C-alpha cells in the first residue's frame, strides 16, 4: 500500500462523501401525498397546508396547543392489573404493551393534565391513537374516573379528546366493563354541574363511541374525522348497500344532528375557551342594584323605602 492509497485517498473520500440527511425533515401527507417540510407541518399543528388534512397528534401536542402559555401539569394515573386474562395472539399482551410504551412514552392510551385555558380552570384528557389504536381497556376507565374526580375537586371543566378503534380485545369483558364505569364518571360531573366537552378526532369508533365519547354537553369534531360504532366497510358488507358519500365523517354527522360543531384545529383553543366560559357558572362581578321606577326614589344607601315592593339588594 503506497502513500496515495494510505493517505490521500481517504482524505478525498472524506471530502466528497455525501453528508447524511436526517430522514425526518419531510413528512408525506396521507391524504394528498404531498411532501411537507416537517417544521412547517409542526407549526401548522400537524394540519396539511396543501389539503387541510388533520393528522393524528398525541397528548403532548394537544396540551401545549391548548393550555395558557403551554403550561400544564400531568397527573399520575392509577395502575391496573397487567394481562389479567393471560391473553396471547400472534404476540403476548405484555409484549404489545411494552412495545406501545416504548413507542409513545406513555403507560397507556390516556394522558390527563390540568391547568388554565383562557384563564379558566380545565382538566384535559387525551386518548392517544398511537398507543394500541387508543383502545379502551381497564386503564382507560381508571384514567377517565381520575380526570372526572379531579375536575369535580377543582370545580373545573373536563375536556376529552377521543381517538380510538374500540375496546381492547386483550382484556375481553374487563374492557367492556369500562363503558358503564366511564358513564358513571360523566354522571358525577353532571351532578356537580360541571361541563363535559368532547372533541372527537380521527378515528373515534367502537365501544368508545358507544359510551363516554357521545355524552358531552357539547360535541365537537375535527374536520373529516371518522366517527361511528362499526366501520363503513363492515356496515356495507352487513346491509349489502352502498353508503352515502362521506358517511360517518364529521361533516355528515353535523348535518344529521349528531354533532354541535366541526372546528378546525387552529380554532380549537379559542372555541373551547368560549364554550367553557359559557357553560361554567360565572361569579357576579358586582352587586345587583335595582333600577329606579317612576315616582320611586332610591336612597343613596341602596335601601328600598318602607312599604315599597321588592327586596333589599344583595
């Protein structure tokens, strides 16, 4: 080996070698197939600037976009029994949980945080579709109960972001039992006269739709979100009929009275702040003073003269 091979050639290769390009600089839109610069997509809250497709996002992105100044505090959710049925299909259930936790950094599909939204106390619960399709298991029931309990204790509104493929089959009947449990949690909010606002995202299906996701005082959805119990393909195969265009999409459900509004992601924070303000009982800013009637003079002290109708103002 001469000095050219040993010294010069490695230096030439170093100079001419292509720099490694990170593979996360661009994201392909699943709807229009356009390549979007990742930073631009992130600044647009993961909404495609070309076709306005709302991509799925996780709890962290939701919390940062909604809470005032992006400041919030997550709560520790109760632990549940792991693999109660010792379920196994192509992979053991504990292995699936381990993979999902490594992928998302969460213990399970739900994350709950509290803080202020437009200077109003709120509790926000987010279902992460990236964690086993957001499937509803025992951890879901415990998470929603914990969120409702926190909202009652803080006299705050509870905002739920639903995204799920249905019940978690690996937990069998224990998963289905979360449907009535979560309904009871919502009822506790009603008894406390606190708002329960549901935001349905793509997709929200199965037992989640058949329980807490459809019990909101206000039902909101993101544009073009798939919402239903069974999927459209299953329905078509069952009834052997072609479904209407856009069936089970947010706009179709709004038109047919199942939703109150469809809101673009960029407008969610303002809309939720306004809705929470309308639903929470406002504290009077000042005493109510009766207006004087013709012929009746109100003394400076605000007392109503003896013998006149009405009550002393509070």
